[in-house]
C-alpha cells in the first residue's frame, strides 16, 4: 500500500506515489543547488515542463499513478544534477564575465563563512575552524577558556556572528573549505546535502529548513544549555575529586571532619562518603541533563530521571542528617561524660614576702622532663603535651598572688572507649594528672612552660593548666620569655627579658622600644 | 584520465553549435531538439540542454514563443535571432577550420603509424 499525493507540474495534474514524490522533489532540489547561473527559475520551469511531458506520454493509463520506477526513469533520461552544469562557464566570454571573475579569484583561497552544517549557535566557531583548517573542538575549547579571561568570548562571539556571513550556497561552502569551485566538488557537496536533507525530509519541507534561521529563543536556550552542561560537568568532576580526597582522609585523624566519628558510632566509613558524594554529585548531574535537554530536543525522560535522581538525593541527605544527629547526640554524651569526670584543682600561692620588690618571672622547662643522665636519650618517660595559659589580672590587694587552676580530664577518644567498653557506671577510675611544676624562690618565680604527661597516658588524658597572676596596680614585674614554648599569654609579651607594669588592666612594657 | 568525462567534454563543446544549426531552417520546441540530438548520440542525458538553451536565449542568440499542445503542457518553440544567425555563421567557419585541422592531424598520425 502506498499513499498518493497530487502534484502540479507545469500546469498539469498528476497522481504520484508518496515515495516517488519525495524522490522527485529531492532530485529537483539537488538540481537547484547545482545550478549557479542566472535564470535558474526559468531553467527549472523548463525542466519541470519536460518532466510533465514525459509523464503524460508514459503514464500508465490503467492506474494513472506515477510510481517510483517512473521517477527513476526520468532521472535516467534527464541525468544527474552535475550534468546540468555548464562546466565551460569559467572559460566562456561575454555576458557571464561576472561569474568568471568571482570564481577565479576565490579559487583555493579560503573564505571566512559561518558554517551552518556544524553549528551549535551560529556556526561561528566551526567557520573559524574551517578557515584555519583545524578541528573545531580546539576552537571551542579555546572559547570556553576565554570565558575566564574577563568573559571575552561572550563579547567576541556575537560580534563575529554579526560580521561573518553565513555560507548559503554550495559555492560558499566550498570556498569556506578552501576547495576549488569546480564540478566534481559541487557534485560531492550536493550529494552530501541530499543525504543530509534525506534524513529530515520525512516530516519537514526541505526548503523550510533552509529558510528558518536561528530564533532568539533558540539561541537563549542553547546558551542556557551550554552553561548548564559546563557547570554540570565541572561539578561532577569536582564531586569525583572530593570522593578521592575523602577516601584519602579516611585514615587521617580529622577532628573537625565527621568521617572518623561515623566510625565511632559504629557505621562503616563508606556510608558517610557515599552520602556526601551522592548529595554533591546528583544536583550537578541534573543540571547537566537539563543542559543536554536544552541543546538536543530528542533526549527524552529528562524530567522523569531528574525526579528519580531527586529522590535518591533526598534519601542521601536524610541518611546523612540521621548520621550527623547520631554523631551529635553521641558527642553530647561524651562531652557530658568528660565534664562529669573532670577533676579541677585550684592552688593559690601568695607572694606577700616580695611586697616591694620587682617580681622576676621565668618560664623554664619542667626539670622532670630530663631524667638523670638521659638528656641524650630519645626514650623519655614524659612528653610535653599541652600548652599552659597565663592570664594577668589586677587586684586591689596590696600584694601580688597567683592561682594555678588544673583540670584533669579524659580525652575524647578514651571517653568513647570507656563508654563503649565499660559503661559509665562500672568504670570508677578518675583522670589523673602530674603535678604542675612551679617554684617560688624569694622574688624569683619559675613556671614550667608546658604540661608534662607520661608518655603512656598521652592519648588518655586531655589536661589543661591555667595560671592567673593577680597584680596590684603599678607593680613592676620582669618576664623572661626566652623559653616560652607551649606557653599561651593573655597579654602581649615581647620576647626576651623585659620589665612590665600593669596600667588600666593592660600590661605595658617599660623598657621595650 | 576518465574517458567518459573527456567524451562528455567534447560533446558539450560542440553542443551549442549543433543547437544553433538545428534551428537554422525551422523553429523547434525543446523535445524536438532533444530527440534530434539524441538520435545522433550527441546527447546522453537531457539535463545539459536546459541551462544551455537558457544561456543562448539570455545572450539574445535565440528567442522563443509558447504554443499549445494537444498531448501535454504548452511547448516552448525556439527561433534563431538575427544575432544568432551571424553567430552561427562565425561558428560554422570556425568549425570548418577546426574539423579540417583535426582531420589533417589525426590522418597524419594514422598514416605515420
């Protein structure tokens, strides 16, 4: 079965099978494309009237329908599109001079045209690629990179679009590609065109395709599409990089990053990584798909896939939230345990005996750090673990004094261990701490410059020491801060040996520059 | 070198001259011209003739008129103009010279072999 259409050739009506019609119409289009002379319309009408003549002679009187075979016969008689070209045109004298000139000086020299065949937007970049004879991909990459140079390509592109003409005729396309305008090339090009048109012909009139330009809406859609795809790809690459980075961090002890906390509460670490990756990756994938849809209309189910991805994304987010909540409540528990078990001691020492003298404060290394004769040994019993904090406050007393506040507490990791292994109630041991070293010798005071911890207990305890020195106003002190490592001051202290005075709650150096 | 291509080139070169010669004695319509040219195998496919006729007409060597046909679409009858006639005379002269020259050369070559 075949659908029949009615056509009008040179004023005569014919019934013609649809496939035969398509073929005939293709053929006439191909001839139109191959003709380059003036009076093209006239020639076509001559050809049409000849076709009508042949049809009316040969038509099957029984059916009265023109079939594919008839059309093929016509093409046999009339010849291929290239047969219609007078290839002596270039050499001929007289009226056709105009064509001769044009053809001669453009031969073999490339001309810059926009290439409508390979265009994404206006075909500017593919035109440039043709002109310079390099692959269009490189030009596109260059233009994308140029976006980052003050967005220059965003400005350049439209200008090029306006000033570079579009390759409209077969001759234009050949000139654009730098191929000489001769019969065999035109034939080749026309064949390519027919192939290209053949794909579209089923639904759309071929002439319409050529006539319809790029509308503003389409352009905006394409720009959105390209932007979306660009950022989508960037984001997806970023997500993958993050995946590898997180994997690398799995073993690192990162206090602020919840990965090892996920392990602490008893989940495999990849749960967390998968949740983070999914919640980062999916939005970019959706952006990419939307971009793809903007560029290529024939891509289907983007909406459906996006909704599905959205569900997966939501699940990942919820899962991650649940994990984080669990981590937080666990952390609260641990924090509370640490607070509950912390042992605070405050030792107050008066300095009444140095009422009128200058106080000499020295920060030294705890004498216990070096055992007897083991100053060269690396195998020490103690390590200097944490910093000591010192604060200087004013007092209305006539004499100075200081307080040493020590807090002995379990570290987070040991608290978790205790909680996981023993349960709070059955574990009665309390955190301990070595006594903080300080020495008063007349008006010389020595403070240890770090908290000393036994090496074995290094990870078990998290101890802190704070010294508060209360000074009456205008009391002069001398601070030697040459050995100040691990020491944290509340006030600005210059390095070296200097004298200070407390004025208006501020410690001021009296002999600094 | 493609022999078919060369043959086509040769035919195309003298096609113009032959068309003008056909129209010297009587006016013809397109199909008549086609038939005569095809009879003497000067034309393989019809396509070539249409641009050629249009060009000859545009160059004022030919003119045409429409005539109704009983069996098909109206026919285009071509007629040689005065300008065409003098053009043909010149072409005929050139052709004589050429054919003599070709004859001489090819016969000489054949005799030599």
